[in-house]
């Protein structure tokens, strides 16, 4: 845990050194709704792994009355829009995936 905290503090320090008014790197955000099957999460992560990428966040949870839906949220810092759209199209082709939404967030760096 100590190693992870030191990475966060380094990243924050790097953001503070950026000139005021510049935006940080974009973060692609993916939100999926699917049928909960054992192989779904590895299939989603494989789309990043085969591109040698590690998502900055990955959260999965079952939802619905009977846990009949799986909601997955993935964030990938530094992914450009073109690649994010392509990965979203690939996610839509995974068996059991009902909905894939993709968006981008940016945080302004201020002094």
C-alpha cells in the first residue's frame, strides 16, 4: 500500500509542475452493462492487456433484483479518443454485453 501511495503523490507533484491553464491527459471512461458470466471481466480486460495497457480504474458489480446485470466501469488515463472509440466497438462485440458507453474526462491543472 505504501508503494501505491507514493505513486499517487508523484503523479500529483507532476501535475502541479505543469504550466497553469494546461489540461492534464484525457481519461477514457467506459461503462458497460452485461449479463453476469464468469468470462466477461477477463474479456473486457483483454482488450487493454493486448495493447499493453493497464486501466487506471476497474470496478465491477452485480445489479438488479436478482443480480442479473453486471455493471463494469473502466477508466484508462492517456487514451486518445480514436483508440477509445475502437475499444468501445470491440466491447460491444463481446457476447453478453448489452450496452457500452464511452466518454472522456479532463481535469484542468491550476496553480
